[in-house]
C-alpha cells in the first residue's frame, strides 16, 4: 500500500507565497511614489490617500459583516485605496475621493466574489467612474505646488516640456504619477521580489513607443517619445495596474498580447483622441478582453496537437 499514489483535492502545487505577502509587497513598492506625492503636493495629498484607503477598507469590512465572510485582512482593499488615491488630483474634494473608494469595492470588486473574481481593476474602474461623473474636478491639477498645464496637455498643444522635470517629478498631475523615478524604484522592488515580470510592462511600453514614433507626427524623436513615456500615468499603469494578478491574462503569450493591446490603445487615445491621457481606459478595455487573449494563447495539452486530435492517431 505504501507504493500507491495519494490522491487529494487541488491545489496540488503549493507555495509559501500568500495573498497578504503579495499585497504587502505592492504596498511597500508604492511607498516611493506615495512619499514623493505627499512631499510634492503637501498634507492635502496625505488627506486624499487616507480617505480613499479608509473608504475601501471600511466598505469591504462592512460588506464582509453583512455576508458573514471577512476578507479585509488580505490587504487588497488597502492596495485598491492606495492606487485610487495615486490616480487622483490633489484638489479632489474628499467626499468624491471617498465615493470612488466605495464604488471600487461595492460595485466592482465584492459583488463578483471579491479578490480573484473581479473582471476589471477596481481602482481604475473607480477612477473612470469619477472621470465620467466629475470630469471638471478630476482634471483640475491647479494647486499650491503646481500651476499651469500638465506636461501631456502641453505636448498635445504642440509645446515643449522638460523631460528631466518629468522624471524627477517637478510637474503637475495626479498624486502618484508625477515622479517617474519614484515609480521605477517601486517597480524594481516588485521585479526583485518576483511579484511581477517584464512581459506586460515591457510589451506595453515598447508598443506605445513604436506607436508614438509612427503616428505621433514627429517621427522617432527621442525627446518627444521620452516625454510621452514619462508623462501621465503610463509608468504607474504599466507596472502597478496592468500587472494586477486578477485582471491580467494567465498565459505568457496572452500577457504579451495584452501588453501590445494596451500600448496600441494608449497611443490611439493620446494621439488621436480629444484628451491628453488614455492609460486608464486602455487598461479597463484590456481587462474586458483578457478571456480572448487567454483563449488565443491557450497551451496545447500534452499528447494533443492543435485541432484536438491526439498525436499518433
């Protein structure tokens, strides 16, 4: 009997990696961008962050009480609230920020089964909801720390921008998108910890750069392409939101297709659209198409060839 195989329920492959550990790693990786946002915009940025995190955590806690299933301890609500705050302007009224947090959890995440079941990124879905509901408030970047148009708006108008300032963060924008250097530091933390890889962000960034070079009207001007890459929420979206485990494809090929799609859609929105940005809508659309990306890149089962016929028959 000792030689018989033991049959047990899945999962059959176990790992010491936990949901809490992954979420904690993401929170730590977001600290450089968060810290710089507070430094750059002042205590008002800290207030926005506190409100969004509190609203997401409290909403999930109350939902768990009603359903008698507590999930708030996995830290995913904290990540959602933090990402939402980093995608908001510092001038946003606090009640709107709180509304966004409630929407992310109560409408996008929990009704579909909670973490692992939501079909789109809750933080970005909430941002898109707020953009549609309060467009003036969501695009007001005038504050004590910064006055004037954002770099992407200047690029859209055909004006020059300072790429060095965009990398360092001496520009206007949402709380977490201004400093590319801080975002890259956080991305390196995730890469070193093995939480993410470069399939999605790499294919996203390269595709977008090629699109801008071909259709941007300025050829492959390094200065212009660098400004487009450093501007807006592209870097934050590529490394921290497009790589979301729940809403990205699970197949390697699907992840490359997903990244290429995001690069194309972001380029279309920025170059041909009326607005200067487009990352949030690109990722949300990509989330909806994830099943198609996975189906197109589904691996062949051992012993079969494409078309369903067993090898040898």
